C-alpha cells in the first residue's frame, strides 16, 4: 500500500482521529460512572425522581377525556 508523498499527513490524521474518538469514549464512560454514583447517593438519601411521583403534580383538566 503506497500512500504517496503525503503518507505522513494521512497517517497522522488517522492517528489524531483515533486519539480524539478514544478520548471522547473515555470521557463519556467516566462521566457515566460519575453520574451513576451521584444518582445512587441521592437515592440513598431518599431523594426521588420526578418521574416517580404520583398524580399530585398533574393538572385536573389533564385527566378528563
């Protein structure tokens, strides 16, 4: 495989792209773990999610057909 006179640029561009994608994957993975820990800490303290609430937050006209 001959990349011609621009081989260094092509290989360098691919190397930078791989480095950026790997960094973004690591960043998302680390952030996911951090957010999961924060959520677990909040749930351990008794803080609930809004989606877990009962019908008390709904308007009265929403339940009418």
